[in-house]
């Protein structure tokens, strides 16, 4: 029995598709503001913040996969879930973390994820913690359609990031589960190249067959765009604070040799990602 606790955004869906292909039963324990489900996986009603739902989810569970959200209440519940996993009979834990995660970080999102990391390591169970660079799937948040055409809008100036396709994390997790890896693993993974938003706009334009421009905005305007997308005040603060931390260069994403070997192929490039998801990004705008 595999149990996944996460939200239901694009990143989670990409990882879950890889996990869904594994044999055996699976349960999904919603976290944060999750509004949907994961295809082909039994949903545990009540969500991770409900103690009874956590108990139901862990009953008979062998592997627990935790994907954090941008929600402090969900973070507390996922910490509790990791703390109770061994007593419930779970045999191993996999955590999708972020590069720069630290329980003492001044950045709330990295601190929240760092708290989960700390509890996973303290569980005494075999665990794999994969710290990831910014995800390509989140680029859909920045797509906008104006009268003048399609644009990507964000507060990133000319800074580039080694964007990572979340499906690559799913592939690594699936491989760790298939091989029943028992060694404790903490490593990080990023995409194959650092790409700034001017290049993101150009590559997206090539994929959708129309010009795309990059519009650089200040942080308050970016906060307004997130609010318009339905993000709560706490989520907006967490995301924009994290973005500012990335732009300032305090986090240096890179891929370690262990993650590269586990993936077994080069990480998916932004060009490949856009070729697969061009229609989805056009619709998101």
C-alpha cells in the first residue's frame, strides 16, 4: 500500500502519474486546499489535517510519499503524519522537498518544508528526500493573454533558473519504490540548463506558434496576480518570499550525481516540456 499526501496542482499530478503506474493499491490523502483527486487512486476523505483521516490513510500502508504544500496548517499536519508513520507500520518515507529547505530558514516556505524534512529523518524509517529546483509546471502561473498577445509575467528580472519537470521527480520516486531502496538518501535535482524568463517566453512562443513576450513586474503586482488565481494570503506570502529568495541568489539549484543516476536519462528540457504541454499553457493563459 502506497499513501500519497499532497495538494492537487500540476506538480502533484505530474508526480502522481508516475506513481500510479506502479503495482499495488494506493491512497491519496489531500493536503492544503486540494480540490480534486489523483486519477486511479483511492481518496481518503477528510484530508491530512483530520486525525481520523490520517489514521485511515496509514492503515496497512507500506510506503508514505509526502509532497508539501504552501499551507502552514497542512505542513503541521504532514509533520504529525511523518511522526506517526513508524508506529502505524509504515516501512519507508519519500519526501519531495525543495533546494534550500531548512527548519531554521528565514523564508517561510523553506522553513515549512525543512520542518517536514526534520521529522522524516527523525522517524527512524528508511527515507529518501529529494530536494528540487523550481518546477516547469509552475510556469503556467505566469501565463497571461492580453489584447496584444500572449505573455509570461513575473517578478524575476533577468535571473535564470534550472527549471525541472516534476515528472522527473516522479520517475525517481517510482524507481526507489520499485527497487525497495532502503538506504537513507538526501539529494537534490534540477533541470539541464538555467533559463531566464526572456528565454522562457521565446521557447513558449516556439511551442505555441505565436510571439510571446516577457513582462517583468514588481513583487506587489505579482502578489495581485496570485490573489486573482485564488491563492490565500498565506500562500501568496510564502510563494513571493521564496521567489525573492531565488532571485537574490541565496539558493543555488544544482543536480547531484545520485539523482542523475536514479533518473537514468538527462532531465527533461524546457523545450521538451513545452512541446508536451503547449496546449495546456495556452489554455492556462
